[in-house]
């Protein structure tokens, strides 16, 4: 009378597996784009930090040319929103993209496009500009 088997567990397990595969793919996409952004900003030796959860915040500070204590600001609730926005804006400038894309990096769903533009866009990394050398007035020669 009650011999029917319930087959819903297999479908639920498949859904759960697909969900975690999707999450892993999104994480790898963001880590890879941050890796490429770090390389654009000149952080070749520490670019692999983008794949490690807390170290990627340290890498973000390095690509934005900010001090290490900005990492602590990224861990404080509510302050982290402003700190991460400022870090991504500076990182966008340093990798040759528009600051607009740096701000978009904190907006959900839009950040997928923003990170791709910063990582794979054609902008060239900004190089530190040398101090401007003012021309000295020429001294008259041979005038007595």
C-alpha cells in the first residue's frame, strides 16, 4: 500500500550541485579579472593573491597604491562600502580605465561588466608622471 518511492532527492541534489558550480564559476571569473587588473597595474609577483579571499583585499590596496591599513577599513561594516568604492576607483585609474568603471565595480550585476572592461579593456596603465622641468631662461651669450 505504501510502497511508492520518493525520487525528489536526486533532482534536489542536482540543483544543489549546479548552484555550487555556478557560484564557483562566478568566483573564478572575478578572481581572474582581478588577477589581470593587478598585472595591468604592475603587480606581477602578487597578482595570484586575487584567488585567496582576504589577500585579494590586500592586493586591491596595492593596485590602488594605498597603504595596508585600507584592508582593515574594508572589513568594517558600512565603512567598507566607501572604502572599497574608493579603492576600485583608484585601481581603475591606475590600470588605464575610466573611474566610472571603478565605481561600477561595487554595483551588483553591473560589476560583471565593469571588471571585464577594466581587465580586458584597451586602456593602458597609467605611469607615474615625472616632475615637470621648467625651462630656465636662456642667458645671453656673447653680449657684453
